[in-house]
C-alpha cells in the first residue's frame, strides 16, 4: 500500500514541471475516431481535458463525428461516399452533417465534460464567423466540402478568458454563395491552433502514431521533424490517412505551433500520458531536431 502511494506521488511530482510549463498556454485537441465510440474512452478523454483545464491549461477541443454521420445516413438509406478520404457532401448529406456535428455530437461532448466538473460550451465554426471557407476546388468534386480562408479566434479567446472549454464542430461559414461547408476536423484543429497561438496541437487517431512498419508497433517513431515527413513519403512508408494528418501537423508547426502530436485515442488517458510524463506515448512533431 505504501509503495502504491509512493508511486502515485512520484507520478504527480513528474507531472509538475509540465503543468508549470503549460500553465496559461493553449492546447488544441482534435477528438474523433474510436476514442468517441466506447464509454470508457469517452470518459477518459473528458477527464483528461477537465484535469488539464483545472490546472490552468487552456484547452480547445475540435471534434469530428464520422461514425455518427454514417450511421444517420444509413438510417435514411443513403450510402456514405468518400472522395480521396474526404466525405462527399451533397446538400442532403450537409443537412445530416450539420445536425449530427452541431447538435448530437457537440452537445453530448459538452454534457460529458460538464458532468465531470468542467465548464464546456458548444460552438461551431459558424458562430461569430469563427471559420470562413470557400468550396474546396480540385480535379474531383467533393460537394459542400470547404477550404478554410480565414479564422477569427476572438470568440474562443473570450470563452477561454472566462474559464470555459470551447468544444468546436467543423462547420464553416461560406463566403462564396453557400451558407456553410463541411470542414475536415484535423484541418480545422490545425488552423485554429495557429490562430490561437497554441503551444501544442494534438490529433487523436486510431493508431499508435507514425510507424515504420504498420504491423509492428515497436517501430513507432516517438519524435519526428518536418524534414522527416518528406523522407518517409519518398520511402513509401506513409500512406492513407496518415499523410493528411502529418500535413496538418506540419502546417501547424510552420504557423508557429511549437509541437504537434499524433496519439492513439484507443489508449485510456493517452493525452495525460503524452503531456505530463517523461515517456510520452505517441509521435511528436517539431520543426527541427531538439537537444
């Protein structure tokens, strides 16, 4: 019993310098994937967020909701469609996306945070014209998927100053004739992190991080620099959804965010382990190699 108590005390002492370093700093967390599916993981994520907020760290949570959107589309017998990893969003799908993200998912997260002692407020990118976008252009048609053209973080600064945890869904205000657009949550989180002057961007995903061998977790890269991304692309090691996630991390770093992290949201309390311990748990991206 005494040893267990000593171990707990050691963990708290180990966390102290990190808490001091991040005090009154802003961290943007993108929440989605499997971390949103099970009740145990939901509880772990919201408790991590509330703890960080209570020790003086400003947390902005940006969420997705892909599984819930697909479930709702299936209920109306509409087949979910993806183009280059992005959800094709026609007008009917956009109505579902807005209802699910701004309504059900957003308010459920707010309720969970408030239920464990946090002070959360639900927002979308349309509130206060926080996120403004135009239709994403390319060789293919993505429907009502948007490309962010500007971020106005004033509303978020106001909420943080009042002690709230903003919970943001990636629906953007259109400025080119459309009322609103569906925005990839990773992209929205990265752009918001830059606009807020965040010290960190955290992307919760469904894998341990960046691995040399996707079937072998022992090949996890715990640290990477921007130059490593191109090297891994050239070697064909990066594939699928990891490429746009790393590109979002790189955009954040180039925009002034000190570090970006890709964490496995399937591991309970992965946020606290990465931020407040010496070992860490995922892949950390920095501009240059650190001493």
